[in-house]
C-alpha cells in the first residue's frame, strides 16, 4: 500500500475514481461516456457508481472544440497554446439519471430528430441523402451533420445543393457536409454519382433514399421511362445496386427508403394476380399522377423489404418509413390544387423536425450498448 501511495495510485473508496485502464470522455453534445482501454469497449454509466453524467455550461474562455482526422473530439486552449483530448468541463459535470422509459414511451408524436439523436456522436459515419437540398431531406441532413456525421447531399440542382450546405455550415461551421450532383431521372447521372462517390475511397454507413416527385404531368425521362416511377423508385434501386459493395464493406450499414402510407391505395398486379409491368411505367393515356405516386411508394416498400432480406446477413439493414400525411414541403409544388390542399392541412400535420424523427429512429434507436459499440470503433481504431 505504501508503494501505491508513493506512486499516487493508492486505492480509495471514492465512487468517482475510475478503475485502472478506464478513461472519461465526452461527446460533441456534452454527454459523458467511459472508455475501457483494457477491453476496448465504452459505456454511458460510470464503472463504479453506475451514474450517467453530462457536462454543464460552455467551454471556458479561450477554449475551442475541434475534431481530428479520425473524427475524435479534442480541445484547444488558445491562451496557454496547448491541446488536449480531455474536456475541461469534466470538472463541472452534473448527474443525469432519468428513469429508463419503455420503448412505447421513449418517443411520441412531438419528438424531433434532434431529440432522437440527443447524445449520439456520429463522428466517422458517412451518410448520403438524396434530395437533401430542401424539405425533410434537408432537415435530416442537418440533424445528422450537427451530430458529427459526414453528410453528402445528393441533389439534382447543384446551386440549391450548395445553398443547403451553406445553411448547415451557418449553424455549425465545422460540420462535414458537401453537395454532389445526382439526377434520378437519368440512369447515366446515377452511374456517374456512384463512380464519383467511390473515387473518394470512404465508407458508406447510411444511405437515405429520400428524393421524390409528386403530382407531376406525364413525361418520359431520357431513359424512356415515366418520370415518377424512375425518380421515386428505379433511380434509387439502381443507386443502391451500384453502392451495394461499399455498403457491405462498411457494415454495419443501413439503407432508409422513404415511402408513404399511400402505397395502400394502389395495385401493381393484373386481373390474374401477376405483376403488370405496364402499370409501373404507364403510357400517357393510362397515366394518373396520384396513382403513379402511390405505385412508386409501393415499389419502395417491396424493394426495401427484399433488400433487407438479402443484405441483412451481410451487416446491411434496410427500413422503409412513412414520414407523415400531407406534410408541407416542396413536394406539392407541381400543381396549385395540391399546394392549396397541403396549405389547408398544414396546421394539423407534423413539423419538419418531427417528421425526420422517423428516419432518426431507423438510424439511431438501437440499444445504448450498440450505439456505444459504434463509438468504440472511433475511440479504439
């Protein structure tokens, strides 16, 4: 004991003292977690007291938070000209011991994506979101970027895509976000996007198939397919096929396909019960915008289910989500009647942040141990 005391390692009864091999760290959101370097694992609870903590207040004067090339947070003391991975606010932590809610109680209709992601550190995660320059695609991109993920906004209009990037950077100037060109109405554009992404030599942990058109007049794409079917479904189908190898190498990875409850109000089979391909890309005479949209959303769900069946054994899961009914976004812009209906329904529908929670749940609602396993990949890589 004397030798231990001399070395400053005397055992104490303090429940706040960490066992040998443990380190106290913080997430970008200020939540405290504990890294066990002996077993290479992390956990939210203090290894002795079992308490959860978070830091209180902002950084001291002259301090700034940075992120290194591995996505790990460190702190710069500009006054004393030094850097450290130890959060200076750890001296001012407060306990956070909420009663663990049940799955049904954890989130409700008023929850937002930012609340779902609270305390999650997505540093090191790479995300692609199609149609992310506006609406719920933008809100999803912003929520993930503000929690440390490297987010790529796959947009048809690069001017609007770059504007969206700047809006996110205004909220946090260190967000890792960029826009890339993707026109789902062109299979060649989809191929070029996939090639450009692969040339970056980065993993892909999350792919969100969000882009869609609604209520558009009948028109054929350059690939001679009806535009609603190609943009909403086939373009995404092709994109996933082209990026499947990257998703597998990046496992655990996830694909989220944004569908709609309106998939229930259509059919893609003929009278004999067989798949009718003419219904997927109908002629101008057989075209009705609402039905075309509903069919594309049904294709989204069927695709997501089959994708999950095929790839989940390889560590890639897929989920389809319904964002909500009559959501006021830019999707209704193609006809003034739809705009009027969406405007009238707006007071009774979810907020944009509330809509995005469903995607956030698909991405981050696993048990804490699984979340911390992902954090351990960053800590111990």
